[in-house]
């Protein structure tokens, strides 16, 4: 490989990049509504066993990712109770597929996403919700027209953090979805493999650089959107 | 007529109140911690009383015996909070229309009327963050009105404003009841607001009602309840504007006591006005003094004398067809040898009656 195309990506590298973006995007898109709902319940609802739910949501944050991947394999593998049912009923196979990679990253990033949203939700003045109530708005109406728009910066922040975490997730993905080029081999997995391969140094370096660029782009983008939303919601 | 009778325990504090509210402005007056805001929240449905009954007009909103508890969003209680609570992500217009679009049935109060009465035309496109404190509260009042409420609840709406802003908003509040004929329940710890706005007063102390009634009934008793001391003793005279003397800058107001000269009022002759004459603004002489600045002098007969403290004397005076109250030092009363049925002259400065 000569220096002229040192910065051009090989098709394998492009594949890893594209796959990473797809896996992360799907992971965020799928888990976002759940995260909003969970954040709302943890912030607003009062019910017995709330601490337990809170702990369960945050578990992936403290568990070794490999353990999360292993648990997913047990539950969602083709012989696992949920995986078996999904395969039988819908013909969906998660283990060792890119959809499975998305599931693994979603579970790992979920606590980060919920945290960001819950912080935003806690900052929304409940007095505003009370005011909306006295003006005739029912519970869902209040959530849709007051709470949700005001927590939008938190939803965005949560989404971006989760997207970044999904791009970088290694342990849970390799355990649950394995390391299949073009199917489940995301950037970190590709970098890992390149390092293990003789003469893979250049590839590893380029992929690492790519990861850094992606991370920066994400940060800048999130800052930009956060400002737009702040201006839009009139938050000071 | 509305009535509220509720109990609520909050830690060591117990609220146990019962009062009636008329169709005018009923002011709940008391120190902070007297339970005023809790009452407003209970009427609005944001706080659940332990027991009792809340009836606004013909509608029962809460009755613990009959297990009636109308949810807040269906109570039709327009609330103006101390901090305004405008929705920061919506424009003034969107804030104003938030309750309007959700109100059901006839909507006699429309956006044009409210923006006109409250002077909001210029603000409609703005965001709450760009409004001054006074503007914010006016928008909050408009938003509550446009929800077509059966009662307007105002929880210290001016408390977070400085004196200049208060004076900017007060005239709008004075105009509300006349314009929209919605009963108002108004919470404040500011005596000035009570005297300007109240038709009825409920004096609250330590979670109970110390006294209630029309402003006149509560503050014109010589045995003024201690909670009403902040309002001061005074008599409200129902008057009618007689003539304007523009060159002198005075308006003549005919009252049962006689004709008062007061600083020019911007109202048509024939308009009914209520003059509140504070007892402390009334001086007593035994003969009509000459060469004196005081514009209003009335021959009067002392009806009743009281000494609430050893150094203060309060007088009820019979004047013309009406009644005036005066508060003097006990020393002054002794020097004039005042006694029941003494003939005196009551003096009231015009500027003391400025609005």
C-alpha cells in the first residue's frame, strides 16, 4: 500500500465503518422510546420496587460486558427462552447477527441513555406540569405538550451518548454476536482483529483514527443541536 | 356564592378553615405559613384535603363525605401562580391559548378581549424569557382567564415583583372583576393589596380563620381583630362621583357622611366609588379650625370610644347619615375631654384619599 492511498479506506474497512453506524443507529432508534418511558417512570412515578427497577436498568453499567453478552446468549440465543420464541413466531434470529449486535449495544448503552434523560426530566419544573393541569391538560396531554419538549435536550444528549457507546461497544457484541466480517464486525472488533493480524498495524491505525473522527463529529453535532434546542425551548 | 370548608394536616401544621366567597374579590390575608397557598392548591385540586367540602358557584369540586373529587384538569379553576409558571418553550400567544383550546362549551372570553384588557397586544410573539416580571404576571392572568374558569385563584401574584412593577400590574387586576365577572380568590400578605382589591376578606392565622366578611365589616369594628391590625382600622364609604373640579384638581364624591373632596378621579360623574377612610387619617377638633389646609370637615357626634391599648384611643363617629372612624393618641383624646355624644369636627386630608 503506497502513501497516496494510506488514508483511503479498503472495502473491508468501509464495511466495518458502515456496519458500525448501522448497528449503532438501529440500537439507538430502537431503545430511545423505551428509555424515555423508563426515565419518566423513575423520575415521576411512585411505585413499590422502584429501587429494584432502578438497579436493574443500571446493571449493565457495572457488569463486565462479557457477562452481559453471555446473559443475552442465554436468553436470546436460538435455544434460549426468548430467542427460541422469537425464531419460532417471527423467524427472527438475534444471536450472531447484526440485529443481535444492535441488541447487545442497546442493552449496554441503555443506562447511559436513561441517566441523561432522567437528569433532564428532574430539571423540568413540576410547577409547569401543575399549571398545565389547571389549564385542562390530562396526564398524556401534559407529557406531550410540556414535559417532552422541555426534556428534549436530555433526550438528544442521551441519544448521542448511547450512539457513541454503541459504536465503541466490544465485549457484549463479540460475546453475543461474535466477530463476523460484514455481519457483526464493528469498528472496535475490526481494530482488535487488525492488531492481532501480522501487518495489520496500518489498518488498525486508520480505523482508530476513524473512531476518533467519528467521536469528535458526534460531540460537535451534539453541541450544535443542544444549542438549537435550547433556543427553541427558551430554556436559559 | 362559593364555600370552602376543609381540613388538611401537613406535618405538625393543621389547616382547618371554613369561609364563604362572594362574586367579587375575596382576599385570603395572613402571614406566610398561615395556610393561604394550601387553600388555593386545594381549591385548584393540586392538594388533596383530608376532609371537607369545596363548592364554587353551583358546582361541588370536592366533598369527602360524598367521595367527590373532581380532577384538577376538569375543575375550571384558573390559577395565577406567584412565579407565573409560563411555559418557556411556547410564545406568549401559545401560552395564552393553552387553556383556551382545551376549554369546553361556550367560550365567552376570547383572545382579543383579554389582550386588550391586560395590554398584551405587543407581547404575543415574544417568549416568556424576554418578558419583564410584570409582563409575565399579566400573561399568566390572561392565560388563566382564557381557560374560561369558574373561579380565578391568584396565589400572591405580585409577591415576586418590586414596588414599581406592582403598581404597573395592580390597575389591571382591579379591572378584572368588573370586566369578566368571574369570582376571584386572591392570596396575599400585603395589606396594600387587600385595601385596593378586596371586596371580602378572610383573615387567616395558624391555619384557621380569625375573621371574615366584607372588607368594611372586618376593618370597621372598634374591636379590630389582631390579625387585621396590619390592614388598619377604617371605614369604607359607598359614594358616587358628583362633580369634577378640574382647575383645583379635585373630584367631589357624595357619601352618606357628606361630600368628600378627593384628588381627581378619572371616572365619569355618577360612577359609584368606594372610599376607604383610614382611622389614622382622621383628625378631631372641637371647633371648626380656620386657615387650615384640610379640605374635608364634617360635624360629628362621638358614638363610641375604645382604648385597644393604654395609649391608643379609637372613636366611632356619627356623621351625617354615615359613620367615620378615628384613631388618636389617648393623650389627645384626654386633652379634648372626648366622651360619648361629644360634638366634634372630623378632619380628613384629601391626599389621604388618593388612589
